[in-house]
C-alpha cells in the first residue's frame, strides 16, 4: 500500500515524466470544463428560492413578509425571487456578493437570529446594512428589472413622476432612498435615529460610552 501511494505521488509530483504534454493539455481543459460546470451549478443552486428559504430564520421572517407584497403576487404574474433583489445578475458583482454573503453562514452557526425575538432585535441593523449596500451600488438589483429609461411617466402618479424625473434623472438619489420596505416590513427606527447604517468608528464610540 505504501509503495502504491508513493507511486501515485510521484506521478502527481512529476506528471510530465509519465504523460505527454498533449495529454496534460487536453486533460487540463476537460478538468477545467468539469470544474466550471460544477462551480456554476453550485452557484445557481444558491440562487434558488428553495435554498434561500431552507433555514427557518429566512422562511419564518422575511420570506413570510414577502408573500404579502406586490413583488410576490400581482396582476401580471411576474414574481421576484430572493436572488432577484439580493444578488446582482452580472457575474463579477454576483461573485462579490456571494463572498460577502458567506458571512451569513457564521451567523447561522452561532444562532445570531435563530429566534423571532433575536431577529426583531437585530432587524434594524440588518436592514441598514442592506440599504447601505443598495445605496453603494446604485440599487443595482432593482435596476435588473426596473429600467428608468423605459418608464412611462404618463402612467405614474404625479408624485412618482416628479420624484423619478428629478432625483433619478440627476442621480442625486437611487431606488432604495424612497422604496425602503417595498418587499419587507420596515424595522422600528427609534426617535432621533436615521435609517442610515452607523459607521464602524461611531458605533465603537457609542459602545464605549454606553459601557461607562
């Protein structure tokens, strides 16, 4: 057994001694295709609604709220999935978002919001992080489906016409500035506190002051 292991190790360590360059090139190409296929399949699997609602934290909280909104049921029958609003469509931004979302696994392991009470307590913080992300990328996920250039203002209310033709046109605001709570219940914002996420430096200072 030891000799067999050493033999295979030598083959892996010095493949050119045992296989031709052409064989290695073709083998590497096929291996790359198989790897890419497996990687892309796994990536798309994490975009399915079944995967997103696989844990009770999502299924019993934000997904339950989504069911009562126009993004879930409407006259046209066009329904937004979790990934439509929380995962960019283009590949590079999607990969960056997936890497960022990997932190959520940490929260799942340590039960950050494993009860309704914990979720409610953390709700504002979670929402602020997501709002800040939308603000930073100019509401990219919203614009995957809602294209400002093709909006028919004549079919909108006067208020919506004014807001869209002014703030979206000059890019002073983005979708999330006015449409917070469009798919999920708005968290309670204490008096004197804004919906903006607290900067890390400020948050540390506030914690230190509270500990005195």
